[in-house]
C-alpha cells in the first residue's frame, strides 16, 4: 500500500495512522506500507517522519513525478491522500484519491482491500508472503 501525502494534510496523517495499524496487523502476512510525501519543500519530510515514527518508510518525490506515478494528466493537481494498492507481482491493482467513497470508513475499507490482496497472493502462490523484514 502506497500513500501519496503532504506533511501538513490532516487527512493524510489520518490515512498514515490507519496504514500503521494495517502494517502492525497484516505485516506478519506480508503486507507492506510506504508513504511518499509530495511536498514542494522536501525538507519538511524528515522532521515529519521523525516526529510521528510510522512503522514504514516515508520518502519524498516532487509533485510532477508523483503525478506521473499516479497516471494523472500532467496538469492535474492531485487530491491527497492518494492511495495505491500494489499486488505481489508489482501491479497497481487499485487507486483511490481522498474524495473517493472508500475513504468514508477508510480503515475498514482499506483493510478489506489489503486483506483481499493478501488472500489472492496465498491462493496464487500457495504460500504466505514473507513478513516484513524476512525477505
């Protein structure tokens, strides 16, 4: 699960908080979370990451690079948080912007998507993914 976010966005912070719960609960089954800050000032990212100490990396990317990754028009202004789910084969399976209905009950809905992808990985490979730190 990848979250594109801004360090001064309260909805982004809430999304990262439930991603931390998912990492804790689903990490032993192979779930991995990652956040990418798209702040114009990259110097804001490290203090944010150090302050909140989420159990996953928080990187940074310039907004134009993020727009390319999100597969949006070059002149688009992304709505954050923007969540991508990537499957065990590296394919982006689902993408949700903050204004998507999935965020109404975000933790429950995102947990269901993550759990479903983990189940599909087990069905396809016949084995559970390696827990984080065990690859």
